[in-house]
C-alpha cells in the first residue's frame, strides 16, 4: 500500500480540485481529508457517513464543588485566565495544562478529556473516505490528522486497497508534519506566483528535512510563464520532478460549482488530461519504476 500526501503550503492553489480528480482515477484508494481545520473535499464528493466518532484532543479542568473551599489558589495560578471570579472554568480558554489540579490543596480539580471534534468514515462515489471536523477554537489538529491517517491506513489494509491519498493541511507546522510523516510521496501543488514560489521552497524544505520524496504539480502554469520557469528551476536544482503543468481553465470553477471533479465535467478536458498523465507519473514514482517526463 502506498501513501501519497498532497500539500500546497497555502490555500487557493486548486489542491482540493486536484485531489478530487485523483480520487476519480485511483479506483483502489482511500481518501484521507487531513485538512481538518478547513475540510472541503466533502463538498465535491458528498460523502455518505457510515461511522462517526468523537475526537478528544486534549484535557479540560473540572472543579468538584463539593470538595472546593473556594480558596482561589487555582484562579491565581492559571496563566490563561480560564478560571473566572465565580470559579467557573471557561473550557475554551482552558489549555489543559493541569497546573490548577496539581496545586489545588483539596484535590478538588480533575482533568477530563475534552471533546475537540469528530472524525468520520464515509463512502463516496469515488471510494471510501476518512474525514474530520475540528471544533471551533480547537487547536489539536496535528493529533486529529494522525487519527484520520491511521484510520485511512487501517481501512486500506482491511479492504486490500493500494493507495491512501491524503489531502494535507496548509502551512509547514505540526499538522503538516503529521500529514507527511512516513508517506511514499509528497505531491506539492503550487501556482506560478511569488508567494507560490516562496511556499514551495518552504514545503520542499520541510519534506527534505524528513527525507520524504517530493514531486511538484504547477497549477495554472500558463498564467505567468516566468514564475513557472522559476519554479521549474528550483525543482531542477533540488532534483524534484515536476509531474504536471496544468493549464488555467475557467471551467474548473464551473465543475466545482456543480460538485463535480474535473474528470466528471466535460468542459475540463485539457485539465483532466494533464491530471491523468500526472497520476501515471505519480504511480510510477511511488512504485519505484523510474523517471518521469
Ligand atoms: S484551588 Fe481547589 S479548593 Fe481552591 S478554589 Fe481552586 S478548586 Fe477550590
Ligand atoms: S488546566 Fe491550566 S489552563 Fe486549564 S484552568 Fe487549570 S491552570 Fe488554567
């Protein structure tokens, strides 16, 4: 089983459209939507949820009033101002550090698991998908990303499927590292803008730091040929293959509005053709079958 994570460094590069299209091509794959802070793959693929589970990403302090003498020590110690004047704990402000519980003289505070979100196993028209929703103001997305990836991997193994395709989160922080750790290939979707080039450098450095093979897809390559050349030069210097140059096409937005992948929308033929070729190159790369064009 091969794991491929698609990342972009930032939003707006067309990553989700490309992953949705890959799901049409990879008929023996599990999709893992690890962009848990802003999941949007479900908008195109309209998953039918088969299983929903709670996700506990941290802890929250709870005071047992029967034991509390209202000495106020916990409120003074809390660096996050999570304990109010009436000794009520604000579950959003509480960071779960446990200091109040450790120093309460009456042992009246317990640290309880905190419901931080949900994860789901669903069926889509393009195969099974594991996805998640993080609660408002929750920030344990790295842990939730790992949960989604583990579930997707187990599902692929249980069904004998060949690929796990991971929709990675933006940035280069903990959630991204959780999304790329141990995968066979990181596919970076970029666009020919200066910010795209800058983000590409950062995500390639992150993948390189963890010794994970990378490949690059330049989306809308024809909107700025000079920046596309700069991207290709960067990739060449770092021996990173460019596996697709996808042309700009207004009908990609039309496909999105109709909740179709670009392979399902008849007006996106040129884009679809390039993505088909990219899938062949990715498959060859992850199978260790040699070079790409
Ligand atoms: S430190 Fe313990 S006893 Fe004191 S106010 Fe807080 S919960 Fe109550
Ligand atoms: S666990 Fe930490 S953040 Fe939460 S109320 Fe106690 S001291 Fe404050």
